[in-house]
């Protein structure tokens, strides 16, 4: 019985130590110890070639959580997909001429660093009267931010019925219409923009466009006593749709 157990242990260890388990990253080819399926690195393992990787593999590539160490002292510890950085991770860069180091810690997409936040924007609503904030990218080319604000009742008619149309502050409105919500204060906490274009001609919504914004940008928007903070990290053309529940 003891001989059978020893044989099984040796068989298990030999499968982990198999040198014919393929890793498809050239800089990691050499010695592989770990889980293997059909002659290909799959599961948790260690690959040592010119560089070293310790972590999860899928179909011969780093995939999942793992740490890659280059021979020059740099390393990346985080998540992978098909052999490239994908998800949360830290890239540690060692300077060759000094003892200083630098790090990029955050989120990666297809091997490119996207910032310290998982998404491309964060919304922080600071009023229970703001029922919805929808941030969406309208194009990769460009750097404008359009803010559209509307409410349930804004622009509608009062119980008094229709009235004559009047022009007030460059805006057409009915004398008996309910006022639309306006952007009363805009603070830029981070980033910048060149100029703001106001468009308050729509009967149901007001629109404000920030031209040539510098990203990442952090905006604190006030609509009288209603407030919302929006952070956008990725350059592009963006629209912020805000709905007030009043």
C-alpha cells in the first residue's frame, strides 16, 4: 500500500515538473513548474525564461492574477488576459541610474494604463432632487463636454393654461410656463476648459457645452440648491444628462 502511495506522489510531482508543458510567451520559455493540460500551461504555475512569471495561465499565456518580473528589475503584479495587462494592477519601474522607483497603480485595458479608477467616469449625486445622471461618450475624437439638464415639470404649462410667448435673457418662454432648471454654478476642481457655450432655447431643457476640456476633469455642478459632482478620466466628447425630480 505504501508503495502505491509513493508511486502516486511521484507521478503527481512529475506532472507538475514536466518540462514539455508549453508556455507561448518567448521571454518565459525555459522552465515551467505548475498545472498543465494537454501539454500547455493551464492553471497556476511558475515560468522562468529570460523573465519570470508566477501566477495563473490559460492556454499557455498569463491570464488571471499573476506577477511578471523582468530581468532589469521591473515588475507588474495584477490581472492579465491573453498575455497582456487587463484589469487592476501595479507596474513597478526601477530607475537604472538612481535608487528611485516609480509605480503606475490602477486599471489597464489591453496593456494600456487607463487611470486609477476602474471606469472612465464617477458620478457623486449630492441632492435627493437629482433623480438621474447619465454620462456617456459621444465620440473618441474631440474634447467637448455637453451638460443637459431637465426636470419633470420644467418647461410645462401652469394650471393657468397657455400664455403669450416672451423673450427673457435670450430665452423664449411662455408667461405661464414652469421655469426650466438652470446651471447656476460651475466649479472646475481638476482640469480645465477654454470656454462655455449656453443654449437655453429648448422648451424643455437647458444645454451647456464646455469647449476644449483638459482631461482628467472634475466638475462640481449646481442647479440652485441641487448639486452633483462628475469626474471624467478619458479624453473624448462627453454628454452629461441630468434629470431633476421636481
